């Protein structure tokens, strides 16, 4: 496939992975109060036209600190080994993350958002509007069911 | 970033982009009745352990037919030019798509799913469990508000 390259970087209060309290992952609102910025490189700024109308954005990003992967992996929330595709682990065959953030304010090429669970300097690969096609309900959470509070 | 390579391919009733009725995109349930399969290559099959417990999966895939992009683009649903990051157009700086599908049944390395909006042969890059952290409500749809029925 075409070459993948960053279109921007995440500014986050989390400077390192170790700064993130893993309990947050178990709470569906755990990151809602975490604010940060999506800085889109100037050459892509024109592509941000109209994003300010959406309340939520899908952010695709590179797990740039990830080093390799195992097909069976121990989840951050603990417990027995799970298939990597049944987890959101950063260590995956293609280390691409997906997080839905809430739009607060756009200032030119910088988007103030909440819901940040990435670390400072994370390369952004794509931004997409979150739409009603992405809202699924009711859902079943498999092994996460007992780990996560909704 | 690390090299991106397919972990599987999509089997879809849509053989070409032209087979998709664009009205479906305007309906949040437009693709709910579209069934297909996610075929994960044998070497990654072990990573599918536990996915069958989840009702919905996030699928990242390559827009492999996409050729280049413009920062201002005309949406499939028509109308004036929009910033590419305010659309789900396949023609984007990093041509990676994201669709949430519903899990029906797992048979080894093949996942029967519904909600398919990709074409036959689309390279799959990643599969992740859809969790309550991905459920956002209420949402605002910006320019899509008048185009889409929820």
C-alpha cells in the first residue's frame, strides 16, 4: 500500500506511557477529562475545513513506541493472555491506534480536544468525522465485560 | 513508522466501488444488512482468540483503489467542497479506512460480519474490539447533519 506518513502530532499531558493510570482504560469515561491538542502540519491545514462542526473525531495514529508484537498478549487490565485482535494493545502487527476524541475548539492547524489517551509526540495519521454510523448499541464486550464499567 | 502490511482481506458483495448505492452512506443503518467475511491470513489466526465474545469490531483497512487526494474534496453525498478530514472519502493523505462491523460468527480464520461497506479484496490492516469508550452520544454532525438520518 501507499507510504504512510504523519500528518501531525498529538500534544498530551502524558509524557510517557507510564504516566497513564491503567485504571482509566476500564472506565468508558476515564479519559474524558484529559485535554490535549492535535497539531496538524501546515501543509495539511486546508483539509481541516468543516471539522469544527463535528462534536467528535476519529483519530488514527501510530503507536510509535511499540516494538514488535505477540499474537497472544496480556491486556493492560490484567488477566490471562488474549488474542491481540481482541485487545487494544499498542503491540500489534500494524501498530495503528484509533481513539475517538471530543472537539473543543479549532485554532488554525491546532484542534483542542478531550479524550486524549495518546502520549506526547504521537504521530497522527488521519482524522475523520465520527458519525451515527460509528454509534453501535447495545454492544457485548467479551472478556472485557467484567473489567469495564460502562 | 513500521511497515504496514495486510493481515487479511475483506470478502464483500460489492465487487467494485460503483456497486455501492451512495444513499446507503446517508443512513446510519444503511449497511447493516450487508454481510461479508473478514479472512485473516493463517499466520495471524492465533491473534483472533477471544474476538468472538465481542458484538462489534473496529476494522482498519487500506483504501487500495484510492489514487491521490485533494485537501478539499466533494463528498459522495454531494454538495460543496469539504475539508478531506471532515469527510470519510477514500482519497486522503493516508488512505486508511475505519468501519465498525457486527460480529456474526467465527470459523477459524474467517469472521462472518455485517455492516460491510468495503469492496471485495480490500486489504485488512487491523481488527480491534469496539468498546464502550467508542460509544459517543450525543453527537453533532456538522455539514452532514442535514444529509444523514440517524
